[in-house]
C-alpha cells in the first residue's frame, strides 16, 4: 500500500481549493493500491483555508520542531494552527499504519507533506512537513513529488 498526498491524485483539498494532480505520482505508485489522504483536511482545517507558515523552526526539521513544541504554524493573522496540523498528521499516520503503508509520495512545499531534507527543491518550501516527520519516524519510506497547483 502506498500513501499519496490527496491533492496529487486530483482531490481539491489544497488551502486554495485547487489540486496538484501529478502523472509522476501515479507513475511512481506503479499500479500498487494507494491510500489518498490530506492531513490538513483530516485535522479539521477545511477547504479553502488560510495558508500557514512555520515560525521558530529550523530548516529541514520544521515538522519535528513543531511536534517537539519548539515551533508553531501560524496563519497570516497570527493564529496558531499547530494543534490542527498535528492532529491531522497523527490521523494519517494511524491510517497508514493500519493499512500497512510502506511508501509515501508526498507533495512538495507543504507545511504538512513536504520532504526535502537537503533543500534541493528550486521552488523552496519546508524541508520537513509535520506529516513527513511522523512518517519518517515510523520508518515509512518517503518520496517528494514536485507538482504545481491546478
Ligand atoms: S500537500 Fe498535503 S496537506 Fe497540502 S493539500 Fe496536499 S495532501 Fe493536503
């Protein structure tokens, strides 16, 4: 079973109500059964929702810093959305473990899903999203998929 960021499979769950459909993600899944989930929706943040940015986090450890209480995710008005991000990521991890997920294909530049620990993405973004941090700690293999909004 492969976990895939739901927006990569065409679900309109992004903060701006769009999706990030990716043929690359489908190709990487290779016909294996997929579990398509959005941690931010599962955390109750809704669609659309305000974009959020990390505050107080170190690059490449953003999601882990948040889980450790060293950083927060704030929207543009300074509201702390961290609890919802953490709840959604934990819900996805629980479902992934229940379903025996071995690999996660994660959308880039997302505070939840990003996994770019060496900062190689020319478009920037976090190095480690909240969900990516939990999945990594659980021993699930991660791949980042670069995809634009549609
Ligand atoms: S990148 Fe992750 S959190 Fe953002 S819309 Fe896609 S699945 Fe949801």
